């Protein structure tokens, strides 16, 4: 068994790339080398390839230059913490990200979701929970990439969702509002899609959870609410008058054409 106190070796990117053809590649970012080693061994036992980074600055460049399939990032790190890393990453990439937060740090969780995290897990956590969350997010990411590309500039019209100023192309994970692109994470895309497919119909939080998360992953109401707030913020960045997502307090959310 590997010594958990031993230094974490530098990530072998060439080997990880070779494995990535058959395996999903997970990047782990944490300044605690014991956690990196333990989590990496556990993920490799589940069939994942891993890349390890001990600081946010090094990880940011690597995640942009050679993206993995998903990143798991600790929030509390020196030089560049996980929230700053996420913010800079989201400016250029929709890479799925799970944040590791300190127990009971609700502010970190809410801010992480607002900045674009796909999910969060509070420390200490079980390997089983982490693997379930990773697999759930990867399944969602595969769904939006599963449709084959066509030679045309756009996918067939039947695949594109048009609701007023909103246009969604699930096969390419593209969203525009009034012709302006809106960059969404996989989770945000699936929540918006669930609402847009039936405009005017109220979807409660459980229904939106079912649309965006698999059965083996638990999320609470605050997570869905945070995703909705982040969706509104992103659309209002391109249209300050955006009112496409309506709230019926005590019932849920609906999409309004227009």
C-alpha cells in the first residue's frame, strides 16, 4: 500500500493523456498531499486516470492548456484558492468542477456555486460519495456531447430549442439569448433545458434535481436555488432586462417566453 505521507509525484501528463483515451481523467487540486494521494488511489481503483496539483496557479494553466474531463478543487489553498481558480477558469472554460469545502462553510458553498461550480462536497467526505458525484456530473457532460456532429453550421432544426429570444443547441451545448452567446455549465444547461422544454409550466425543485442529477446523488434545495440565481446572473450579463426564469414562491420555477 502506498505511504500516504509520501510526497505526491509530479503529474505525468503524457501518461494521463494516453490513459484518457480509454479512461476519464480527473484533476485533483489540493495543497494537502495526504488527501491528494488518498483520493487519487481511490479514483484510480474506480477506473479513473488522475492528475495531481498542489496549488491553484499551476492547476489553472494545466486545466486550460490540457483539460481533463473534470476537476476536483479544494477551496482553502495558498497562492490561489479554489474560488479564485474557479473564477478564472470559468472566464475561459466550462470544464465541470466539484469544490471541496470546509464543513458548515455555507458561504463558500454558495459563492462556489455562484462562480460556476457544478457541485460541492463538504470535508470530511467519503470516497463513495465523491465517486458518485463525479460519475453523475460526467454522465451529464456526456449527454450534451453525445449527439454526432453534422457538417452544417447548425444541428438539424428539430434538435434546437427556440423559446422567444432563447436558443439552445443540446448537441453542441450552445446557448444564445437574442443572438448573444451565454456560457453555461452542464448542470446549468440541463436545468434551463428542463424549464425551456415546457414554458409556463412550473417545475419544483425535485423535478429540476431529477433533470440535472442522477438518482444516486443527493442535493439540497439551496443547490438548485443557487444554480437558478447563477443562470439569471449570466443572462442578465447580456440582457439586463432578462426575466425568462420566473419564481413562484413555495412552488418552483418556470420559463417565460419573450
